[in-house]
C-alpha cells in the first residue's frame, strides 16, 4: 500500500513541475503587465521627487530673500547707530525688492540706494508698519524706530511658503 501512494505522489510532483514549466515564459522576457507596473512605479517616484525638489527650491528662495532683507535692515540700523556719514538709514519695501537708503526719507532715484531684488517666486505680500508707509527708518544713536511692525513674504506657484519679519520699536528684528 505504501508503494502506490509514493508513485501517486511522484506523479503529482511531475505533473506540477510540467505545469510550472509550461506557465513560465521560457524566452526570458518580461510580460506586458510587469513592464506596465515598473513604468507606473517609476512615474510615481519621479513625480514625488520633482515635487519635493520644487518645494525645496521655493523654500530656499524664500529663506534667501528674507535673509537679504534682514541683512539690509541690520545694516541700516547699524549704520544709523554708528552715525555713518552723519545720516539716518532706512529700508523701503516694494513687492519685488527692498531698498537700503540714506537719509530721513526714501527717494527712488538716489544714487546711494542699494537694491535687494527678490527671486521671481518671492514677493512681499503685506507691509504693516506703525504710522503706515513702506519704510523703516532708524533713529540716530539709539537704533530705535517709530516704523515698527511686520513685513510678510510669500511665494507663488504650485507650492507656497510664507515668512514674516517682525521689527520691534527698539529696532530688533525676528524672522518666523
């Protein structure tokens, strides 16, 4: 009795092996389904990478431009405190640039103005300063300002990011 069971089991094993061989693609190629799956997975991964890279570039542009505006504000305050040229200094804000200027008021055509243009993706979305206006002017010797408030930046495009510079009445800035 044991022998017929062993023969039957061997026959089943041989039949399963024949079935597996016939189901296999013996020419070593890929099936259409396998190719479609690989292409779909590759496309999904590429989309994620491109989106992440784009968002990274936008954030870097925003941080860079906000940092440049903060540098202009620090420089205006420092130059005013040390009395460089016996003048006050300030920063004027347009939607696509900041301008470091000399004197008690901004003049767009002054040759001493130093422009800090923003990248094409970054702009100032709002300027909210005490007393209104788009300039922060620092007081001699103390570095304080009556033009304290916030300057908000934003990015354009599919992915958006924001940042805010807050200027206190003592002229100190914080970036968020």
